[in-house]
């Protein structure tokens, strides 16, 4: 599940934090491990949230039905949402809820979050059509509804955003990326699925090694790369390079120098794209220029031998 894009994001974030605090290596390693594990916990939390939100809607329905004078609609509620087949699969044919309980990912205080998500679901046009269609929904329609919820509602729910921040300092930044993994897992489900197969924490052993190695190279050679960046930039520019711009270039240079199996253009493209998220609108062109000059110099000096 944790791919190289997410590893690069984590490395940038943690190298930036380390420069501010100058922590020893073993603390850096612990932070990286914790950050990566947190991403995997968020993945399971979001899948478990499907069941939790559905259970809370069922509680709302039962509370309304047991009122002293319930309306006709409350006495005979529309149960399509709570009977969703995807939810049933996750509840009965996966270890997701057990994982969430083992890691304490949910609490009794999360009901406000469930309510906020349900309020946004109730306003969603696809949900309205799903609940009002004359025929019973198919498995594909059940699946489409939850994919819609994750693509449009989960990333934009302010209350959920607050909850994620309270639960884990890494989760807010991870959310857009992890939602994609959740949707990927949902896409793998079929009516005949015997057991919901969740993604492994790492796509491969190579990715796990890549995470720790990239972080070590970036941390250990951080000051060397900073001096190189300042030297490569014009004097006027060097004094105005933002620290996040430097960190992105540090991580890019560490990857270009030490991972011969990754083409230079792939590394450059990945970090330049990330700079568009973390820096100003002009940063991408500036970072590209500095990195291109350094890489050209390394090639001339014979420090880099790999495909462009």
C-alpha cells in the first residue's frame, strides 16, 4: 500500500522537521517508522469508518422508530443504506474492525464525526437517487455509492478533518493519498468475495528498504546538499531559497545519487510535482533549474551513472 510517492512525501516532511530540531539518527528512524505505520492505520480506519457510519445511521433509525409518536416514515424507514452489501462484506468478511480495535483507532467520542459525515451523505445527489430508485440496489450500485462517498465527501468533511488531526498528527496530510488506496480496495470487491483482502503495508520489500535508505541518505548528507544548493544558486537567490524548497532538493539529490535503478527524470518529475504542493507557484521551475545544474555537474564529475 505504501508506495514510493507516499515514501517521498514522508521523507520530505520528516527531513524538514529534523532540520528544525536536529534530532539524533535513532529518533529519526523511529519517527519514520511511526509515520509509515500511521498511514497504514489511517487506511484501516477509513475502511472501518464505513461500518461505523452505517451503524450510527442504524442507531438513528432505531431511535426515531422507538419515539412515543413516530411518523409513518420513522415507523417504516428506508433501510437501503444500512443494508448495503459492501458494508456487510467488510463487517463479516474482513479483519478490518479487529485491526481498528487492536490499535484503538475508534472511540466513544466519534459519534459527532459520524453524524457530520451522514449529514453530507444525505445531501449527495447520488445518495438521493440511490435511496429513491424503485428497484432494490445491486451490489454494483452499493459499491458505487461508497466510492462516491470517499471521492467527494470524506476529503471535504471539516469535522472528519478535525477528528483526524486529534487522532494522529500525520493523518490530515495523508488523507488524499490514502483515500485512493481505500477506493482501490473497494474496486476489488465483488458479490462473491469470500474475504475482503486489504492491501499490505508495503507494496514490496524493495519499497520498505527504499523508505529507510532514502531517509538515511537525506538526513546524513543534508548539510552537504544544502551547501551545494547555495553554491549552485546565484548569491541573490541563495539567500531567498525557502527551507522547504531546500528540503525537496535535498531529498531529490539523495535519490538521484544513491538509487541507480530509478531514472533521473523520474526522480526529478516526482519532486518537482511535490514542490507544487508544498511551495509557491514559482518554486517548481526554480527547483528544476537548480537540480538540473547539479545533476549535470555530477555527470561531468562521474558521480552519477544512470539513465536520464
